[in-house]
C-alpha cells in the first residue's frame, strides 16, 4: 500500500469530509497525524477512532483567528519537532446571487474569503520558516483547492474566486521556492465536487449527495499524492471536463514563459 513520504502531517480542517478522510488514510498507511479544526468533539472522535492504529494527536484551532496563528505554529513544532508537512484543507462554501443583490451577504463573503484564502496566507507565513529550518530534509505544504479554481460555477462564485486566488498564489509561490532552492515542496490538490458536508449550509441533507463519493475520492487523491510527480493532483473530472489536462496546461506553459522572460530581463 502506498504511503506519503512525510513523517508527521498536521491536517487543518480535519473535523469532517475530505480532511477527516485523508487524515484517516494517512494513519492507516503509517503516517503520524495531528488533526486540527474548530470542533473539539469531532477531533476527540477522530482520536478515539484512529488513535489505536497509530500516532494521532489533535489541536483545537480556528484558522480565522489570524493573531493566534504564529503562536499556534510555534506550539505545533515545539510539541511535534518531527512535523514535516502541513496540510491546509479548511473550506467554506456559500451561495451568492448577484441577480438579487439585496440577498448578497457581504459578511458571509468576507468569512468565505478569510477561511479559503486569507487565513491560508497567514498560516503559510507562520509555518514556512519552521519547515525551511529542516533543510536539507524535504518538507511540504499541501493546499486543498478545487477544480473550481480553474472554472467557476454560477451557484457559488465567491467560493470559486477564493480557490482561483489560491491556485494563482500557489503557482507563483512554488516557482519562487524552486528558484530559491528551497527544501519546501508546494503541493496542490484539486478535488471535484465530493459528497461531504461542505454543501450542507446551502443545500441541507441533499448536500451530501452532490459529487463524487468520498471513499472513491480519497483513494484517487491519496494515490496521486503518493506518486512521484505529486506537485499537482487533479482528481476525476478535474482532469478532463474541468480543463486541467487541456487548457490549464497551456496556461501554466504561458506562466513559465513569463517567468523566463522576467528572469532574462533582470540579467
């Protein structure tokens, strides 16, 4: 059975859905895990269910509390010095309909942007120096974005925009770190719609019927993450229908041309 190459992974947003399922898969394949999120009862349930199978710890934390993030990062590495992978998986999805502007809740949009994008930037700034200190050992940050980072849908345009922002930041961040000879690998996981509680806030119980079954997603995603060429891991329909294998490759080729053009201008 394949396993992720890292010794201990902090999974943020592990109280349900994709985060829970992939954290469980890590434990089952021999990787130590710290599960984190806002809901203590869910974290306790995870530790109770999987603690006997491997090295499992938990940490209650709200990633939208920006001021607490540097201390949280320092505490994680103090308590878990072998931590060599941070997985940013927290996500929030809400409906927005600009045809009815009176229904648009800007506070909800702000929280969605904070959870899906801004908090990840604060987390990256806090965790990256700790991971860099482990050089020459390879470490990594994994970001769960979405196929909707590549092409939006009408139901949740702000969610799509937050994931597109993450995708562009990841492309640039990865290149910057490569150019600097960094030991930190930047990995992006692109799920399609998956049957989790992500959709529940807008769709109720029907939300868990939307998309790819969670167990099928977990197997394909984990296999991709364990593969040697694992910097970008599109899953299921993201590869074809949503454009990753097609025009997204053209876009990234254009990005590389721009990178090289700017390097030549700087010399």
